[in-house]
C-alpha cells in the first residue's frame, strides 16, 4: 500500500530524474525523495508548496485525463473549457488562463518527462509514475508558462534487467446499476530488457465514452474515443551517462461535440412580436420542436439538438530526448530536447443549441500546432552551495487552414461551408456570412536562468534565482484567403525570479518563506468578430509571497502555508454577440488578488489505513470596476472557476483475507464551495456548494499481481459541469443556462475493474 505525498518534483537532472521515476511503493514517510530544486532531497527539506500523486493513487482514483487532476489536490482546477488542447486549462490558487487563443501562454505550465508542453497539450494521462503540482510562480526553472504554477507529469520509466507486463480494464454501462453513461477504459504496458544496459517500455491506452450527451434531433448519443501509445527507451552505456528517448502518440475521435447543453429552461418574460408570447416561451418552444422539451432540460445536461452531428478529431505526437552526463562527482549536465505536434480537424463545431433557425458554427477547418524546445542545464553540488544554471529555447507555431482545400470560400450549402458563420441549417439565410479566417501565430522564447541554494548555518538556508526571457510573437490573418492581409508582432524581455529562506530547527521540521515573481508574455488575440483588428494583451506579472511549514509527526507528514498573489494585467476572456450568438474573445481585465492558506496531511493513520488530505481557503477576486459579460459589476467577487473553499481526501483501507489475498476500500472525496462558472452576476451561472464522492471496493493479491473491484464515481450525482453559458434566442438572453457535462463529474459512473501485473 502506497502513501501519496504533497511536496514534489519540478524538473530533474538526468540522474535525479531516474530516481524520481522509479516506482517506489514503500509507504514509509522517510522513503519519499523529491527533486523540486533539481537535486535529491527528503520531503521535509523542500521549501516549496507542492502536491504529489503516486502511480498507486492515480490508478485507484481513476485519473485518466488532465481534467481528472482536479481530484488530487485542493489547489488545482482543470477544465477543458478554458484552453483545452491549446494551453491545458489549468488553474492554481484561482489563477488560470481563460482564453481560447493559441498566442496566449498558459498560466500553469504542463511538463511531461522534464519537457515543457507549452501551448501543445493533449488530455490523455496513462502509464504515469507520478504527478506533481507546484504552487505559485515557478518562473526561475520553468519560464513564462509557469506564472501561477506547474503540473509535472513523470511517466513510468523502463527498468533494466526486468520483464514486466500489466493490463487493466474498467467497464461501466449506461443504465446498469445507476450508471448514467457508458465508459470503457483499457490500459497496459510491457517492459523488456535490451541487453544489460538498456530497456524498453511500451504502453497503450484506449477509452470510449458513450451517452454523456444525446442529440435529440438525430436521436444520436455522443461517442468519444481516445487512443494513446508510448514507447520509452532507457540506455545507460556507462555509470555517468543516461539516455531516455520517449515517443508519444494520441488520437481523439469525437462524434457529437456540441458546445454546451441546456441545463436551465428559458424563463424570460420579455415580450416578443407574437402577442401574449414571452421570449422564454418562444425559446422553449423552439427547443421543444427539436426534441429538447422542458422535462429534458435538467442540470444533468444530457440533451441538446443539432441538425448535423458535430464532429471533431485530434491527433498529437511528442518526441523527447533526455540526456544526462555526470562530468564529475559534483557537476552534471542535462539536455532536454522535445518536439510536439497537435492537429485538430474540425468537421463541424456548433456554438449554439438549436437545430432550427440560426446557429453559430465553425466548419471544415484544420488547426495545426507544433513546438520545438531545447534546454541545456548544469547542476553543481558543493559543500553548502548548490547551483543550477542553463539556457532554454522554445519555438511555437500555430495555423488555421481549410480542412479541404478544394472547397471554395463563401459557399453557404450544408457540408461545404468553410470557416465561421451564423446561418440557418440549410444555408438559405445568414446573419453572419460564411467567412474563412486564416490565422497564424509564431512565438519564439529564449531564456537564461540560474538558481542557487546556500547554507548560511546548519539550520538556515537561503535560496533564490533569476530568469531573463526574450519573447517574440508574429501573427497574421486573412479573410477568405490563405494569403494574410493583417499582420502584427510583439517583442519584449522580462526578468523574473524568486528569493527565500528556510529554517530547520530539527530534521523533522522545516519553516520557510519566499517571494517570487512570475511572467506571462503579451499576446495578439484573434478577434471573435471576423475582420476586426487584433486584440492586444499586455503582459501578465504575478508577485507572490508565501510562508509555510512542514513537519513529520509519527507516520504522518503535516504541511501548511499562507500565500498572497497579485497578478497585474490578468489575461481573461469575455463573451460577445456575433450575429446574435455568443462568441468568446480575450482581453485584459486588470489586477487580480489571490490570497489564502492551505493545510495537508498524508501518511499512515494506522497500519491498514493511509490518507492524503488537503484543504485550501482561496480568496481570489475580480478587480475593482470589473464588468461582467452581462454588464453587471463583479468588483471583488470570486473569480471564475475558483472555489473559495475546497477539500480533497484520498484514502485506502486494507483488510487481510489470508496470507495471499486482501480486501481494500478506496475513497476519493472532493468538496467545493459555490463556484462561478461564467463571468456574469447571476445565480444561474454559480454552481452551488457540494461534494463529489468516489468509491472503490475490491480484492487483490497482496503483491497486487491481480485486482478486481467495483467502483462508482459521483455517487450522489453532484451535477457540476465544466462551465456555464447563457442561451440566446433572437439575439437576446432568454434567462436560461447551458452547461458542458463531464463524465464522473456531472454524471454518475458505476462499473467494474480488473487488472493484472506480472
């Protein structure tokens, strides 16, 4: 039985990475070693607020996507509605990127096997050894994509000299035992030695999700399929040289990707042109005509209507090489090279909720994102003096092109429209003509960094670092042509860093304080209204203060901190009406404050019971004078998708049956206070306080060679969606709401799971 930790790994020198990636299943507190400052340290020694989930917790809590990571720590919220594949959509301590725009950097950096994903992420998580969440600005080591924090994912590394295989299946059926959608997950891995100094690990993943939503007009359930495969080679030709070569490929096929589903029936009493008929009644009648009747409009958000089923496919490729060489007993060098490519084929993406009348759509588009990054860093370990220094280069480009170049621009016929439009389904009438916008964005980041740790005495340590960044962006777009007609560019530099002190009165206690400053560069946003000028965003800077303590008490580690962050020029988004339909675009919304405290406890409560629990109080509010999308004053109101209170518990209890078999009970409970899911001042866009309860009960071999269990996610049917938006009818808000459901978060999923490891 493994214990999950709260502090963790940032980025590793090659030898440290090798240690961190070893799947240590020991539940002893003193066996946990972290490398948050790029060197091996005990958990208590690290003066940084970090959370960790081990491979065991990720498996038992069924963490398969980036969005699922919200269930491992109270400090992290992840939503595909905010950035999705473009920048991950993660937020830490209430600070996140709220933009659907490829030129905007993430607020929370995603790092996979030491390589920064940047603006090219993919939602699938599989064959993972551990996940670490570093809180607060981490610009010294991670750069401009880490102004609020870092999510670092370490995949399972090959083991030299071992043959090992594992396979697991989860199955839940819509309508069986109370399950509200079908879900099939298959995952497995194979480790084989290649001689005495090399090994290969190959891992695969498949997930199918059916019935999360139903298109009533076509009587079709949504069908989402995800595939992923990874090959990882480790080569240790000498005791000084380690080479890791990693290749990842993933694909998602979505049949039915309607933007949002109605969750609250229209209630507007505004008059219409028809005597005696209110706007709400007219809107509801229009929805009912395509099958979304009043009784089908519930917080579950299952039913929606489209005349043509939306369809969207995406494919991602990642190639990473991590090479570490120990130059001497004190000095090592690490090279991290990475190439990432993401392609999204948009056959049809419907931003509206109706089969009849006007609908806002993107059709027959291809979105291409690719990124190359190179980091070279040196690590020196002295007597009371350690330093990490190096350089970083990142090249990112994105382009929106026609999916089928043979289709002409401006055609309104169904199936032949290229680009954005607000038209009737048959194309006979358009309030916004079919417009193709060719968009390109090219970012170049060049940085140098150094991070130093100095022992001032046996008990006091000073630490700090600086990063200087040069950033450049070139963007273009053109209307109904692949040749650009509008051009923009940005060029700027920034100095970010941190400084802090830690005091260790004994080996079981660490008290620390720090100041750090994060940076997110300027951006040129593509407008929501085709043909409008670029939207310039000012750079975002995060100044953060933190005081914390960590200590061991018996079999538990206790940790706590208080924090304050001020984010200047926060980069957010707003909803605007284009042809009577809501479209999102980016903007600066002013300075944001986020402050609060966090406490956590993990370890063995008893010989049979391990826990990982955390609570966060987070006061993260809009600036004075901030006006929401509905024109209301949201001054000092809680930020979008930032619960003020959040509690997370992951627990594992074991009861021996005999000397070979044991029963186990797992629980994962997440409580959130009321959470705003749209930038508007009305209760219909605030999801009420509630808890999501996930349970798992089963039997397994004491060595976990096999396991069989029953599971339920969202036992009490908490109906939290990813986000909310209003529904418009005739260009007016009809006082309703639509949400984006998530399997296991909005719906209850009940099923069985079996696994083998040999």
